[in-house]
C-alpha cells in the first residue's frame, strides 16, 4: 500500500468518523489499530501500539498536568475569583467599559493561577456576566470579554497546553511557559484596549458604574486590594520557582496544588465535599486528556512507521512559497483544524508532523511552539466548535443564546489573529524572556 493511499484513507476516515459523531479518542485508536494491522503482523501491530501508549504514560513531564488541573479545580471551589473581581471592578468601574476591562484583567490573573481555559471562562461567566448584563453592557463586549479573557489560560503559564506541547515536542516546558508570557500579556492588553476604545466611542456599549456603586474612598479601594495577596503569592511561588531554576514544572505543580489547598483553607472553604469534587473534576479532565493522547500518539506513530511523516515533510517543504510562505500555510492549516478538532488532539496529531518541517526550514522550534499555542487560543473561539463558547453557554442565563455568543467572538478572534501576526513578525515578544531565564 503506497503512502499516498495510506494518507488519503487514514485522514479521510479520520474526518468521516468525526463527522458521524465518534469520539476523537476512539477514532484515533481505531485508525491506529486498523492501519497497524494493514502494514504489520497482528502481534507486531499490537506490540507497537502498546509501546506507543506506554511511551506517553511513562513521560515524567506529564505529572505536572494532574497537579495543575487539581490546582485549578481547588481554586474554583475557594471562590477567590469573586473577591478578586469585586476588588478590580471597584477600581475600574468608574471607567467606560470598566467592568469588561476588569473581567479581562481578572481572567489574566486567573490564567496565571489555573492554566486552563474552562476554569477561567466558567468562573467569570458566573461572576462577571450577571454584573455586566445588569448594568446594560452590550452583549458583544460582555460575552466577548469573558470568552476571550478565558482563553488566556492557554498562553499564560502554567498552561496545561504548553505541558502537552513540551511532552510531544521535547521542548523545555519551563521555556515554553515563559515564552507564553509576552504574547499572553500582549493579547490581554489588546483586548483591554479594544474594549476601552469601543466604550469611549459609544458610551452605551459599556457604561460606567452608577455613582452610588463607586462612591468609595481611596483607602477603601486599597483595603479591597488585599484580595490580591493570595493570588500574587501563589503565582510567584509557582512561576518564580521555575524561573529561578528551583523547581521543575512538575515540582512547581505540586507547590501550586498545595498552595491552592492552603488558599481554600484560609478562605474557610476547605471542606470534604469541595475537596472530593475538586479531585473528581481533576480525574475526569486528566482522563479525557490522556485517552485523546493515547489515540493520537498511536495514530501518529503508525503513520510515521508507514513513512507518512517523511512524506508530509517533503511535500510541505517542497511547496513553492519559501520558508515564510510555508510557515503561513502551516498556520492556516492549524486555524482550519481548530474549527473542527479538540485542541488536545491537534497537539498530539500535528506537532510530530509539523515540527520537523519547521526545523528543516531553519525556524526556532521554541518560537514555533508559542505560535502553535496562539493558534490553539484561536481554536477555542473558532465557530462552530470553539470550546470556550460552550463553556460560557453552560453558565449563561437563559436569555443568552448560542447565536449571541457566536456573534461576540469575531472582534476578539480578529485581535488574536493580529497577535499571531505580531509574534511572527517580532519573535522577541515570545523568546526574549525564556532566553534570559536563570539557568
């Protein structure tokens, strides 16, 4: 069987099975097993797939994932975001669009605490959305600030997606973490600037808080800021230990998990019920990630064994567009895949195929890793299956339709694409901080 026919049948079957509703993990596992049996003996095929799954399971770097996921779930039950939002919006409330700006600011802080999109989006959907709708905020600004701000969890460390990318690519997870800081803060600033400009041009889009709600003295506002202490200590403890070389990402995940428990205890929310729910939620999330990883890792392994990775590499490198044109083609492929595939699947399926191409073209693989994750952030907002939109719909009041959420994402997707272009044109946005990390 030629590699061209294998490529057509494997990826054609992949999209057909997804289209009829088969879960991604079972699609990839079934295709891996089917094509392994087609090119090898049954015993060799089963042994090969078993070894692929074992290789992924035995990666020590994966230990960081359950720890950071548990940290996110534990912080969710601590209700720390409620007080954090209350403090920030009291400071920002007098500004036009202040509540939406506060939402993005708190999402940025939450991203540095939890490292996931789902946690940030759902928490702010519960906390910030009712406050903005009650005060007459435009739906595009109110909903968009939450879904766009929530996706910052992909870029700002400790991002779980950077851990998956590091495991798949062999890149330093610590460097990937700090490579995401510049683009993450850039995107956060762009969201805030868009909201501020839009609200300034049209005051009805984001009206300031009524005077009776913002009639606080400076010292009262300073007193509210004490809620920033715990998040700041936790962020410094986790990221500072990695940056200073005192801990690996896995060890820092342990620090974060313990810190989340302590934060919850300090706030009087550490109960057996909350702890159990945080553990169960973490197990479900990690289980989903690992099953998708097993299937995708096996499928890519079989395809590579058949000569597929070399075939794709030669085909892409041979395109008559030059290195930068080929890099743009890769970005476009990732954006299209982000409309229909789970981001975990995109990492496990695409990194082994595209990374050798990028290296062959002479680009910095660390820089490409940051670009890859900017694409994943775009995927979380990309209709029709952008996960952040469904997270928000799940916690929105009944009057918010899915159509409202679809409409709100376009301006923010445009900002994400602009951010992607800026990181491509100015690589130092991504690589300056990790290249200056303390060894």
